[in-house]
């Protein structure tokens, strides 16, 4: 299916909602979900992601779908849309917010347009390792962010992850900040990321994920930065030669419904959705623990070169960016760096 423009996406999903009112067998959008739940009819939840059907994100979504449909005896139907089919992350988050899409699995950077405090997660080098990051996201910091999301009409179901982000390019290995000079690097549409890479000497180029592979292929950009799981699932080894293990930013994933969508579900269906979300998180973490090392091995076998880096020079180079922004998020920065 071709990628839909935001306008067409909204038109199609709203039209589907109107059609569902006249036929209970058709998919329901958030506007009909509550009424259908109350009358015992089926509820349809559509989730979008920019990632592929074989990604760590897919592992979570398939677990969610299986659990929700099984526990509800088919009363909850979950439709999954991969590969930016419903737009980029920004478009999908906006659609969830206004109710034309029920759910999304998204990186957190794009949510800062609605909840400024989410930006603390994009500060470079604030997470020590995976254990630290998961403890933070599933502890008081994650709970506080979930509460703030509800104030902007999002229901955080669970946290998942993409892992730590690394730099890929096809010019040379990145061993020190100076090696990034002149590298045109795709970044997320996140201000802190762009500022950090500017400090490192790169030329940050924000770009929607759906455009990245072709842009690398055509030489529009020289490199990008993402966790190994995404480098593998998106087959970036076909257009990139080197991966430098900078681990500069941890990339959590929010599994979300619109708050109105969740509130319109029956109490029974709400609990099923929460149970399914726990299974989704477990599946995602298991994928990351078991499959990410295999992903790296497969990429190496395919000809991609990996190099470890001394992170301290990178940490030093971006400290001014961290100092500039860490106060923008209340005490969340201190909570993160001081937690175990």
C-alpha cells in the first residue's frame, strides 16, 4: 500500500468512522469504540509504525494483537500498519491525538510537540546502559511522563525500546568527533539531536524516516543514526558501509492510544488492552535482548563494518547542549542521571 499523505489519511479514517456507524461489521474508529464496547459489539484498534514487519516494533505489536484478540474472544480486533503506511511518526501521533487513528508505536522525540518534558529523553549520553534506561522508563520518571501525556489526550499503555542509537555512513568509520566533520547526517526532527550533531561537527539533516533509504541510496545524505535493530530491519547495510557504536542516545518507544479512545472502551476491554500492552513490552525487550546481537552478526556477515569508540570525547563535545537544555524539563534530568 502506498504511503498516505496526512490529508488523505485523515479523510480515509474519518470516512471509515462514518461507514462503521452504518455497519457494525466494519472497522470502528475511536468515535464509535465506546458505544460499541457498551453494546457488546466489536471494537477495532488500528496501530501505525514506521518500522517493518520483522522489526523489534513488530514483535511488540504482534504480541499486543494476539493477546488482545484472544482475551476478548475476538471482540477487539487489532489492525497493524507498518512501513510508514499511515505516514511518518509526526503525522501518526497527530492523528492519534485528534482521534482519526487509534494507536501508534513511536519514538518519543516527536511527542515533544505535545509534552515538552518528553524532550529530556533525547538528551545525549544521559542513560548509562540498557538496565538503567529500562528502570527509568518503568519507574517514577516514566510514570510522570505518562501522566503528562494524559493531559495532552494520549494514553501511554507501555514503554518499549529501539535501543541505543549509533552512527552509520559510507565514507569512513567515526572514531572521534572530528571524523563527523562534513558528514551530512540524517537526524530525527528533534531540535536537541540537531544541536548535538552540529556540536560534533556534522551537518544534521532532519528527515522523515520513510525518505531515508532512498536519500542514502541517491547520496542526498551521507549517513544516519539509529539503533542496530533498525539498521538491520531496514537493511541499511545495502546503502551504508560503516556503523560506529557511539550509543549517543537511548531511544525509548511509546505504545499509545488516544486517551479518548481508551476512555471510550469498556472497563473489561481497557484491562485487556493493558494486559496486551504488558505482553507487547515483554516481546519487545525479549527481541532486543536476544535478537539485537544476532542482528549485528548478520550485518557483519553482509559486509558492514562495526567499530567501537571512546565515548568520552563525544560526551565532552555535546555537554554544552545538555547544559543548555537540562533545565527545560524540571527535575526529570536529575532524576534520570541520579537513578540506578
